C-alpha cells in the first residue's frame, strides 16, 4: 500500500510564482524525503527531513513536516520552467529498516 | 563521483520471454534497491540488498522475478517469463548505509512487453 499521498496530482503555474505540494502518510516515520523526476529520467534526491525536525531549507526549496498531522509540504519559491517535473514524497517508516515508500507524485508544470 | 549505472536503457520483448537488467551502484554504497515504476505511478520497491544479502524482498513476485548481488557490488534483476503487466521502468538505487540519507537513483531501464 502507498505510504505517501501527494496533493495536488497536477499543478500548473507561471514562472516566478511559488509552488506548494503536500504529502500525507499513514504510519510513524523515521524520515521523509522529496524527489524530483524529469520525464523519462531517474529520480533525483532533493531534501530529507527527519521525524524530529519541523522545517528544512535548501536553496529555493522549503520543506515542512508535521508529525502530529502526518503531513509534509514542499515549497518551491520563484519557480522556473526548468522546475517542470514530477515530485514525489517518500517515507522511511520507523519499523521498516530503510525501505523508501513513495507516493504517486505531483506533476508540476511551470509555464514560461 | 560516478552515479548509479544501469543497462540497458530500453528493452522491448515479447510476453513469455525472459529479460535481465544490470545495475552498478556508487562505489562503497552498501545498500542497493530495485524499484518498479509503472507509468503514472510512484516507484514500488521490489528488493533491497545490504552488501550481498537480501534485506527485503517481500514485494518481489518470486514466481517470475529474481535478483542477485554477487560480491556485494553489481546486481542483476531477471524476469522469466515476462507478462504484459511487467511493462514499466526498473530503477536501481543505492545508499551508503542502512538508513543513510537520500538514495541515488540510476536512469532506469524502460521495459516494454508486447
């Protein structure tokens, strides 16, 4: 069963706008990770947030984690056309060793 | 550092044929994963190796899929016989330790079964 569920499934914005994607999960986690996948390519690791952290930043990316609500959000500020891709959240459960369980992803389109 | 290498990049086979995929992880990465990604879905773990031992193969369809990681480095994933529903991208990933941070993924092998 899928651990993470992303919302929205698809998002279309203009260049320069901010993009926010949300992820919900079901069980307690050790950490949560966000990945980007360009069409026809492999996944690229963006950021990892541990269960005892609430917010992390990396460049134009900001990730928040609310373990009480079992949810996370990924904010991309000042979006660019090159940010067009699918974005996946993935969780490592507390009890599953290091297995990453992915959601179905959000397809982000940034229009120039 | 060199990334995770996978081959072939694309493969088209007929149903009931067999196929094998190869993965070379990042040097020194102890943990290796094979994921299956069906079009429009998120990747699903098939098997996880720690060095040359299997840690998790609970979602591997063992009647037709097999994988090995000899000497704890390269890995191969085999499907025999293939079914139409096996059409997917097969992704290999590696990480430096059991719960070590983000994974590095290869570009994947796109399998089409006709």
